[in-house]
C-alpha cells in the first residue's frame, strides 16, 4: 500500500475525539496527516472540547486537550493531498468563514478525492456548496444546513455508531461512529489493512 497524504482541518474547540482519534488512526495505517488551521503555524496548538451525551437535550462540553498544528495552512497545496478530514465540534462554524477553507474543500469535491466529515463538519461542506445531490450524515442539529445546501440528510442510528458513504464522501454524526467512519474512509482511500 502506498502511503497517502491526508489534510485535516483543525481549529479551536473542535471536538477532541473527532480530531485526535482519526489523526492517530490514519497515522497508524501508514498515511501522512497534515493538520492545518488558518492563522496558526506548525508547532502551535488549538484547544479542543470534549462533547458527551449525558441525557440532556444536546451534548455537554468539557475542556479537551491541546492539539498540535503540523503544517502551514498558508503554504499547503490541496493538489498535493489524497484526502480531506473535517472534524466536528464548534470549529466548523468559524472555519467555514475562511474562503480558503472553502476553496480547499471544493478542490477535494471537484476532483472526487475522498472527504471524511463528522458531526458539525458538514457545516464546512454546506458553506462550500459541495453537497448538492449528495447524501450526508451529520449531527442532527446540522440537518437543516445539509438540506439547504441541496444535500439529502441521512439519519443516524440510536447509538450514533453508523457512517454513510456517497461516492467520495464519508460522513458520520458523532465520535461513537469512529470505527465505521474511519473504516469506510480507508476503503474509499483504497487503503488495505491486513492482519
């Protein structure tokens, strides 16, 4: 298997697990993962948040870990990458305001490169206008944005453990779906994992 280059958008108050776990899984599979954030340089960190389901009407939020930026957002060329990962949490609500984030996202969609988005990551997909005619899973609170962007929202199961594939797009509703979400993303990337 040839190693792939994966780009990951990160930002303050992204969901800790939705960035940390995929980052580590992709490295474990032998891929290079470059974590980038507008306004941050390699070696700097972003703050994360841990969201959990504790019986309230929505998730609770606690302070997470600091996550290190590994590449320079201003210098990356999306043509050099084979796939894109968009974690959720609160970061997508402001990352989607950055026109270059949207341009990079459109590059992956227009070139049919694998995109993995989870939770509120669909906010970036909808802002980039790449969901027209696509099926997309997201955190339920993002359903309206998916539909307004021309996408078909796919409901999650009761445990939030399922993921969905539509062509190059692999989506899930929340971090409990990591195993299925990353397994499907690796399949779309063409990654072979053998025991």
